[in-house]
C-alpha cells in the first residue's frame, strides 16, 4: 500500500465555533435542578441532548506460511445531537471517530496480512470528523431547512464537505436542494485538504401520494497528486422514481449519467402478502461502463481496488412464515460480468442459491435457531455448503442477546485490507450484547476464519446512550 494521508480539516473556522456551542449547551440540556418541580423544569429545558459514546477493542491474528501475525486497535465513536423539539427551529449535530493502532505495524514495505488503510498513516492515531453542523428549520417560509458546517449524506450520494446546504420549497409538490463547499476526503494518497470542491442541486417532485421523483446534479473537482498530478473533474446527473403500486407493494428505479456516458441503473421492488405471510424483495443493478479513476467521491478506493469492469446483478429473496414458530427464506443472487474477459480479483462471475429454515421459540421460549443450505457456482464448478445459527434473548432484559454459528463464503471481501479477497472461507462466530446498567451496554464477538490462512478476530466494546 502507498501512503494514505488523512486530509479532513477540522480546523476550518466553523468547527471551533461548533465545539464552543456544544460546550455551552451541554450543561443546559444534560443537567437538571433538583430544587425545581419537574413540570417547571421541563418547561425551561427547551433543548434536548441525545447521542452515544462507544469504545471498541479489536484483536486480530493470522497464520500464514508458518508465521503468526497479530494486530490490536482501539476505536471510539461520539455522536451528539442537540434539538429543540417544541420549537423545532435549531439543531446541532456532531459525529466523530478515533482510532489508535496499539501494535505499531505500519511498515508497508514488509509483508503483513493484517495491514489495512489506517496502517499507512505516519501516526498511530487517526481522528475522523464526519459531522459538525448547525441546522435551522423553517426560519423562512420558503426555506424549510438550512445547514452550515461539516455535512454528510445531503442527497443519495455518500459525500462529506464543509459548506452549506439549503432546502427551498418552490411549491407544495416541488422542493429544491442546493449544497456545496470544500470536499472532505478521509482517504486520499498524498492529498491536501481544502484543494477539492463540490457542488450539487436536487429536485424532489411529488406527482401524487403514490408517485414521486428526484433529479440530481453533482459537480466535483478533485486535485490529486498520485500517481501523477491531475485535476479530476466529474459531472454526474441522476434520476430516481418511487411508486406505490398498492399499500404493501412498492418499487423504485434510479439511473445515473456520468461525464456524458451512462454509469449505472438500479431497480428495486418490495411486496408483502399478509394473507399468506409472505414477503418478496427483488433487486437489479447494472454498471454500464468500466470504472476507471474518478474523483474521490465517485471511486473512493480506486488506489486499492483498481478498475471495475461492467457487470450486472440479480437478487431475489422470498420469506414465508408458517405459524409463529417457523419461517423459510429462499434466495438467488447472480453476479454476471458484461465482458467475458473482465474477471479480476474484485470482479467475479458467480451464482448463489440458498434455502434457510428458521425455528422461533420452538424448543424453548426466546431461543431461535436456523440452518442454511447453499449452492455456489463459479468458474464452471459448483460448491454445496451449509451453515447454522442459534440465538437466545434474555428474559426481562431489553436487547440482551447472544448468537453463535457458522457460515461459508466462496468469496470474502475485505476492502480495507491489503490482501483484499479470501476464497472458500468457513467462518465460525459468537457475538452478544448485554446491558450492564441503564443505557450502558457491553458487546463482544469472536470470529474464526478457516481458509488457506486462518484468521481470528476478537471484538470487545461498550456503549453509553444518553
């Protein structure tokens, strides 16, 4: 792997103001005066703070060529949302993560099967600020929402930027969204924060209570220094349509057009048959063009994954309940390359068919288990596999559970690791979640991957919701 530098810029002028805002608001919304009656106290608390703080310790090991490798990391997440539910005028949002490499394995020149993108930083500690913004609702009649600061997911595309976004109501059926600012790239080789920009606009139109459509346009400018100096400029337009055919039958379709050429199309349909206790999901996706290097927003891991050949997928799932104790799932997934010669490490042709039978509270209350039979087909060969899962929910303890089982993966992808792909992997796992005190949770999991190399992963974490 090459050196990937963190280029997010939490030192933009807006972020210190936001942290100051949170520090001032936190005592107001998180503490109460025990001397005041609860009714008077609630009336004065116009702001409410919600969110969570979580930590996670991850230990991984791998056995390859008679050598054993180990890696340890510590993760943290903080989510804070301040809202005024009565007036619903102002909001503030903060979301950030922190990662600490406890093993100090960042020598990219040596073979290390557990290497991932975070190991390529010069420092063993990386911080990621995904959201830090202020939002105003209905300040003006024609502007239902205005947001300033670091934002994510303004529309369908996974974008991060420091700037502004505004919803403008043109009519009762038409709403326009405008956004733009300095693009934030958390993973980019030899990048410099602040050099990249993006801007976009979207239109949402409601034809009726059953039919809606959205039209989007995105413009991105990405100045890259690896593998050569380049100023990438991408323009993408997309159209999405939703329609409810009946109360329990819905469908959507999305088409994207990139730099003067069709990029991809996706179609989804979901329907339920209550009288038969059945649910059906159908998905189709087709990528029309070979995806070469694009701006960071449109090809996030190009430096790792390389080119992506055109392909299409068909995905069908049917679930049927047989009374309160039995359920059966049927599924079929086909991934097909459009060009026969396009197969590579991350571009594969394969089919997967499965049958899953679930037993719910049958042997014992709150105990469920399932068995799955699969058939994989790839490269002219067929692979018959099976899996198992058992889960137990603790009585009287909300969300407390434990699960264990095994499953098979013909291809198991790890987009963050140097090796990227492991084949014919049998995974054994156990995981659980249990509250220690009110709003304070403990969770853990263990996985053992049996393949050409053996991988083990232990995760221990805690989460506090406030």
